[in-house]
């Protein structure tokens, strides 16, 4: 059995959960990453890591994943050039990677299909997941429905309200949605609650982690499944322009869409990597999710990384108009990319993101997710800096249908 | 200052298990926690674990989450935790701090270990610090002369039990079941087996926690473990009490019941 010509992915595209950065030991990205979890979960994490290491070199697994990406998720997604939008970016050439066109409307489907296949290999019948904007919850519920897995989604009560439409979608897909009412009632508390469920039900359950954060092996596994975004985009940009882009832009909450598009470009020294965090109401107001740009090094949700915390290590609640970026931690590989200087991270305020959201809609007929709008707003600034000869690749990580409630309020529509 | 070694020696001489009680600092108030823990000691607790309130307690069930949330709302800081340790240690119990790793990491491992030792604390229990990441903390603790307690769980393999117990001084904390903290109808059936699997590796006593809340359960666990750990059941008494006096009476009553249990 071999991978046929023209498949989306090859074994080489799965770099391994223990890879990344200057890996000195497994799961470490420089000083970041590792495992800070109750001992009770160590066997389960070891089991997931071992099974993934087998799966990623198993051609049958890769073919099945490839098949699902093509015939179910709608891959490859196209890249779209957006000249009218780019006029506002100093005329730089702007290309969008259209993850908004995938089934369920966001890049999250890539990771969940991979992990749902892994769940079956692990012999488990139940998946749990946390969700912020609801996109990972919808994607998980979708994969669970497709593969006949029981599915429970933990979602902060505040987020349930902000994203009522996605709650309904998850329920329709057969998932049980549990609103989390403790702490800040957002993504971080949903993750706490999912961990509590996992430690209780670990024999039957896989925690289908939604981002490149958390304890080893999650950051590497989620990255590998999201990496298809960059694998395709790199090829597509080369085909279209004959060269690599000058810069790659992505929004960063936990960081999975960003690592997904950036990772294949890390070795391409001429390609700038830019991540855009949620600046909320502004860095100076304290109401933001500027983990990498304003946070400090600590431990949150099982991993050493940058965290929004006070002087005694208590997590500070984040704020963003976009539920998907409203998280006070970030994946450890981003922490490493920041400290190594390979990637640069910036803040984009709610207002800047909403301007970009409206601009793309009006100039190109594409309504982006508010999360992705942070990357678009960043690309507008970057284009003006780089000048008209530059080519910028932006990860349009999801579509904005889920955000219409927020948009109606924000723009008085 | 009473050390863990002294406590277990004394309990062994009396042919019983030690009783370990948990309460977070700052709950119901900072002074209220000192008073409640002192009452627990007077009624029979040999060891007190003072919880360091943390914003993201992912190993704790609803009862401890509730108490810790209130403690943080009360503005409890690490200095208050140290003051609580100091107050409770005066009662004669060996006093530890139970904390998630990040507050120590942020405070500075050496500084935390030194301040805890200065306050009369004898060690820490760190439920989310795995042996792989524990090097700096073990060093700092050894320098300050305090114990490091880590957890084993029913899911732990022989290999993991060996690795974890190797890092434990004072005692080994055996989690009785797969789950979060909180009193339950029955103590996990896996607990006795876990203690049995842990013994050959452990140079120090093995205590059992999670799910213990009654005298009968304490007696059951005391039959095979060196110590019985109770947390949520004490907090529940305080949460349900109409006032502080009633709360103190209730925790005293529970401690006495448990102390009788470990002596059966």
C-alpha cells in the first residue's frame, strides 16, 4: 500500500508530537511545554502519545485521514487573492487561505477528524471537548456524529450566550453541551471542567483537545493535524506566484490555526511569521487576551507557556470580542517561536478587528470570523509596512456566520 | 514543630493510622480558617494540609472549588497562606501546604520553600507537578528542609509508581479513585490495591485521600493505609453552617468521628 500521487498529505507531513523547537526532551519547545497534570492522567497521555506515534507512520491511518479531508471536510481549500481589500494595505498582494470554506466553517475540522480517528484506534467510545467560540465544539460534535462516538462539550456559560447558534448546532448533532458556570465562565473554565471529566472517565473517553496548548502530547498532535493548512497553502502560493510569500499572518488564541499555517514555513527563512492576538479594549485597559505580548511565563492547563497572571500566579481573566481568542494562555510552541524570534506577535483591538471584518465583507464579499479578522487587521498594517511588492498570506481560519449576533450589536445592523 | 516523621511514628506506636485534614487558607475567612484548622487538630487531626487558593483548580470537585473561589474573593494572598500555616502549626499539628504548581513557580521555588519553612510548615503536596518537572522544587525543598509529597493514582503503572514514590519524602499520597476531590458514598475499591502496589516502592508512609468523609470510611481506609486524608467533608460542614460558631462545632464533631475511625 502506498500513498498515491496527488494525495493531500504524506507521512512526512506528520512531524511527530515530540518534535518542534530545539527539542531537548519530548514535548518541550525550548523551556516551554511539558506536562503539569495530575498523575492520574499520565497513563492516558502516554497512551495517546504512543498511539499517535504509531498512527502517524501508518499508511492506512494517513489514507483514511486524507480521504476524510477530501471527501468530507472539503479539502483542499482554495487560496483567494483579494485586491480590493489589499488596496487598504498599501497595495501589497494579499492571499487568503480559505479555511472558512471547510465543512463546519472553520479550520477546526482538520484536527477533530484526525483525533476522532485516533479515538477509534484507542478503542474509546466517548469524546469530550472544550469550546470557546463553539467552533471546536461544533467540529467535535460533527466528527463524533460521523464516527458514532458519544460526545460531551464543555462551554463557558458566558460563551454559550455569546454563541447560542453554535450551541444549537452541537445539540442538533447529538452532543450534550454542558454550560460551565464557575470562574470566568469562558474557555479556560471549560478546559478545567473537561479535565475533571477526563480524569473521572479516562477509561472510556478521549479528550479531544481543540488547540495546540495543554500537556504533551496535545500541542504536537493538534499541530500535526492542523498542518495541512500550511502544507496546501505553501504549494498554492508557489503555484500562483512562483515564489514563497513574504509574510504569513494568522490570529492567535490558543494558536492552532496559526501553528497550522506557520509550521511548514519555519524553515523558510525569508518568510516572516506574524501572529495577532486579541487586544480587546486595548493593552492599557487590562481588558485583552494579549498572552504573548503582555503575559509572563507560567503554567496553565498542563503546559509551561506565556500566561496572563498576576504577581502570585493567579490567572487573569482575558477579554476579547471574539470568543475564540478569549483565552489567557497560548500554545507552548508559540511561546518558543516568540522567544526564539522566529515569529512576531502583535495585538489587534476589538475595534481594529471589527473594521477589518466589515472591510472584507464590503470589498470582497467574504464575511470572516471575528477571530480571523484579527489576522486581516494585522495584514492591513503589515502590508503598509512591507510595501506594494510584498505578498502576504493570511489564514482566513473561519467564516463569520456564527458572529452575526455580535456584528448586529456592534454595527447596529 | 511537629514533623511528619514524628506524626507517623506516634500513630504507628498507637497501632493506628494518622488523620490528615485539609482546608484552604482564607476560607471562610483568613482567621476563620486558622480557627477551624485548630479545632480540627484539637479534635484529633494529626496533620493539616492548608490549601493555597488557585484560580484554576482542575483537580478539585465543586465543594473545594466553591471554598477556594470564596477564599480568592476574600483577597487571600500567599502571605496569608504562610500566616495560616504559622497559626495552625502552633496547634501542634504537622502542617503542609497543598498547592497547584503555578503559584510556587511564580513566587519563586526557593523563596516559597524558605518562607514555608520559616512559617513552621513541614512540606508541600503538589498535585499537578509531575516528577519530570519537579527537579527544581525538590532541590529547593531539600535546601529548606521541607518534605515533598506527590500523588499516585489507580491508573498509575508500576513504573510510574516507582518514579513518583522516589520523589516523595514525608509520605506518598495515594488517590483512592479516578476523579476529582469530593466526599463520596464509598471509597474507591481500587484504593487498597493501589496502596499494596505502592508499598514495595515507598520508603515513607502511604496515605489515602479522595472520597473519604465519614468515620466508617476512615476506619475502612485505616485498615490498610498509614494515613487517612479528608478535605471536602470538612469544607461541606463549614459551608452548611449558619454561622462561624456552628461551623467550628461541626468540623470538631467530624474530626472526632474520623479520629475515632482511624483508631478502630
